[in-house]
C-alpha cells in the first residue's frame, strides 16, 4: 500500500506539473500576441496623431479659432504621451519572461502593491522557458498573496531582481509579510488553504533540483525573501 500510494502521488504530481506547464505556455503565447497587436496599434495611432497635429497647425495658420485649436493640440499631445505606456513595462531580453513578468506586474498594480524591479535574462540559455516562467509565476503569486494579507496597503511591497551572477541565473523576490510564518524544520510551509498544499513551493524546488540549482528562503521581521540560483552551463 505504501509503494502504491507513493507511485500514485508521483503520477498525480506529474499530471499537475504537465497541466501547469501547458497553462504557462498558452498564457505566454496569448500575452505575446497581445503585445504584438498593441505595438502595431501604437505605431499606426502615433501616425494618425502626427497627421492631426499637422492639420491643426494648418488651420491655426489660416486664422481659425485659436482657443479651440489650442485645446485640440493639448488633447493630441496628451494622447501622444500616453502611447509611450502602451508597451511592455519590463523588457528582460527574453520574450516569454517578459510576458509572465508584465502580466504579474499588471496584477500587482491592480492590487495596489508597490513594486521595484530590475530584470535581465539571456535570450538563449539551457533553462527551459516554461520552467523559468513556472518559477517566476509561482514566486510572484506567493509574494502577492503575502502582501494582500497585510491590513495596511502602505506596508505592502515587492522587490524583484533577475540577472546573471557568477555564471548563474539569479532570481530574488522580497516581499512584505504579515504575522508568523509556518515552518516544519527548515522548510517553510504554504499559508494557503489545505487544498493547495503548497504545490507552488514544491514546483520551484523541483525545477531548481532539475537544473542542479539552489533555493534559499529566509525571513526577518515583516520581510520574506526567496533566492533561486540556476546554472547557465
């Protein structure tokens, strides 16, 4: 019975992992398509605004209502400035990582969680993009959930750093936490409901082990930090 239970548990884990990987792949593809469409729209719309600005200038030179034209020009300038934000907020150098990061950053903004981020990822490396997105997605989901538990919005924060360190891809996510964290020995336990069982934490650990990487979790008063090191060679 013990062996059967172990094999059954591993089979379930594999099915869940495959399902999550498929979701990440589809999500990244969808977001990439959205960004591509938005960049095209941004380019075309910018041209339209430039044409309308020229027309407004010509009407002004012809001696028409200068007050109305000033308002039109001011409005067009505002639209033109706003278009600079219609693009990816973060550009790491890796399209799939950009997709997952920008998707999570938009959620953090909606949840009013201040974020400080610096991220650079090689376009090509031995780490699967799906595995990398699973790690980043789980890290940021956990950080957001922890921040949402803080009663005061002013105490929330998330700091993200992704870059190359000593020939390895280094990921660090620090976030505000509320209350005592649950631990079993040296292992941190999920604070989610019992149905979740901390699967996100387990997925991060297993992917790091897959690449002979390293995961370090630590907390001080009000702050929780997760560091992941993944060899690039």
